[in-house]
C-alpha cells in the first residue's frame, strides 16, 4: 500500500544516509559500495518525489470534486486509491456527499409537498368561504323569496361552515403532530370494546345509507397498549372514510384479528376502491382519489394522514389494500398489552 511505500522509502533513505556516514568514518569500506549507496539514495529520493507529486495531483483533483459538491453537484464521487488511509478519507467524504444528496432530495420533496399542501388548503378554504359569503349576501338582499328557501340557504351555510371548521381543526391537528405537541396517555385498552363503541356512533348513517354490516369482533377482551383518544380518532377517521367513499358498495366490514404481539383492526368496503397506482399516496396530506370532488363530498384530505401519524405515534402500522369493486381494506396494528414497548409521549 502506498502509505507503507512512503514509510519504507523513508526508512530506506535513513539506512542509506547512515551507510554513507559510516563509509566516511571507516576508510576500509570500498569506494564502489559508496557509489552504489549514492545511486540508491538518488533513486529512492526520486521515487519519493514522484509519489509525492502524484499524491499532490490527486489531492488537487479531490479539491476540485469537493468544490463541485459544495456548489450543489451531489452526484460527484471521489475515486479510491491504493492507499488505505487515503481511501478511508475518500469513503467518508463519499458517504457525506451521499447523505447531503439525500437531504437535498428530501428538501425538494418537502418543498414540493408544502407548496401543494398550501395550494390545496387555500383552495379548500376559499371555495366554501366564497360560497358562504354568497349565500349570506343572497339572504341580506332578500333573494330568497320564501321562508323555506331561506331555511335551505341557512342549512347550506351551516353545512359549509361545519366543513370549513373541520378542515381548520384538522390542519391544526396535523401541525401539532408535526411539532410533536400531542401527548399520549398510554394505558391498557380493550380494542374490541372501543371498536364496538365507535361503530355505534355510525349506526344512523349506516341505516340511512342502507349499508350492510359484516362484523367479526371477538367477545373476549383484546387488550392493547395505546392512547385512548388517538386510537378512537384513528378508528373514527377510517370508518368515516369507508362509509363516504365505499357507500355505493352497500357493505361495511370490521374485523379484529389477534396476532402474536399485536392486534389488527381491518375496516373494509366493496366500493369503487383505489387504483393500484394511487395506493402509495392514500396516506399523504390533502390526497383525494377524485380531485374533482368538492370539500363536502371528499372531506379535508387530512383524515387518513392524521390516522397514519397517530398509529405510528402509538408504535403501530397502517396500510391499505384495494381491489376496486371487490374489497378495499384499511388496516392498522397496535401492540398487545404483553408486548413491552417504549412509547413516545
């Protein structure tokens, strides 16, 4: 290795110099040997100089490549040499450049997502707000000629105002989750009981939509370790999503499955489902499968993103599987009580 060569050359130079000094001090040594030592010293010095010049050239090349990286070209990579110490520096620098490239890519994605989020929020706030102002102006100008028409206008205003409040609330909730300002009160909970309680909340809508229920929840206790409020929020958001977007299938299924270290809650419907190419975007903020839908029919687009954040905060996982018009399943897992975990509070 080259660093060893430098050391060997230096040692050899030292030996030759000592030899020359000894020759000067000992007249019995022959002059031929002295000349040989001079030639050897010259050769070693010359080789040492060449290696130093090569190392200097490589360092200059490294500096040029690093300057390219500093200017933003993170595709730059340094080439390894036959030098263990030098290569260790090269590998470390390459790893640093690779990390910077990942940070840059993530930053670009974050900026794009932020711009898209702000655009969606702006649209979703402005649209119902404009509509609310329009109906209020109509009421003030006495455009509604009958009491029944006035009540219809007021009903529309109330509905849009509620949707707008829901959107704003969810935006604040998402911001709190991002800032890690939502604390969890982790405790032992019966997931089966919570699922049944929340299902009761939706029975009026289930009945009005003529939706058939397929329920498979054990009668026994299904204890998990989680935060009650966030767990209820997750289940509520998923059920609401399935009832809204899968209602044409007229079926809502809820299944609680016991695993070795966790419980899985599956909520499914037989609606139009989600195209395969869109599955990876389902839990993204402001995502809507049908961009033409209005805020009233499509929701805020934050419900599933909030559900994902809360599940992960409870050390669980969330997923979606969909075969359009056959079965679309949203599932999440929560650790069982006998599974020791350290939770982020």
